[in-house]
């Protein structure tokens, strides 16, 4: 399959298309083309806890930020009422599902390719990033967001954040993070259920790792 040129697709068209890859153990990874989770069963690692059934969303997503010339460029995007934050879909140039899901992101001065693979017969996901070209040094910051408690078939998440009211660093509450008593970051975003946006919460083990 040739890479899909996303320059001709607006955001709604990108969100209407989904990708899926499986591990042949009952687990899978799936989301929309720009990586915005819009369904309760979306995630980068949805594992079958009693193969091939009892699927649980373990790794919801990974927040990726490219630092170029001192400026951050977020690759991801999340949906909230009347807004998308961040807007990494603006940097997405191409997508291919063969032989495994691959994305190409580009901005002035740099190009990054991301690949996702599920290991056959294992509940393991491998994400890799390749710097295809850059005029200056580039750093990549990654922050995994775990769910660990959402049944991929359930109508509501098993665990919800308690008392998450305001954002961190002055961010609006509907796309801010909060830190719980254990020091874990709770990231809030929204998914569509029966056409209505419903809050979701994921856990992140502190600050992201920059390479």
C-alpha cells in the first residue's frame, strides 16, 4: 500500500479514518489517522488479559514533542469541546498501514517518521522514531499515558480521576493535567460515546523523557 498523502484531507476527514494492527493473541492497537483517540476502544496497546478475550486498554497514547531550535512542536492531538489540543495533525504529512502503521511529520527544517509494531503473540508494542532530515539538532520528548483500567468494551472507564478541577501551568481545565497524591500526572481528554464527548483520564509516570 502506498503512503496516503494527508495534505488533501482536512481534520474531519482524518478523524473519520482509522487504522488497526493486531498481535494474533487477541490484542490490538487502533486509533484515527492523526492518533486522536475518539473511541473507548482506541489505544496503542489493547491487550487480551485472558486471550483471546477480556480486552483492556493498557497504553492509551504517547505524547510526543519535537524540539527544534528551542521550540516545541507537539505531534499528537486530542479532542475537547470545540477545540483540539495540541494540533499535531497540522504537521502530519503522510500515513501508511503497510507493512505496519507509519506516520511522517514535517515542519520547516525537520522531518520525523514514526512506526508502530505489535510483536506477534505478545502483549508488546514497539514505537520507533527516525529523523529523516534536519537542518539543526533535534530532541524528542516522549510521555506515555497509561489507562490500565478501561475495558475496551465498557461504556464508561472503570477508574476516573477524582477532584481534577484545574489545569497545570495555567492551561484551561478541559485540556490540563493534574497531579495526584502519588505524584502521578493525570491527563484529561475526551472520547465520543454515542456522538457525545465524554471525559477520560490517563496516568503518566511524571515528566516525559527527552532524547
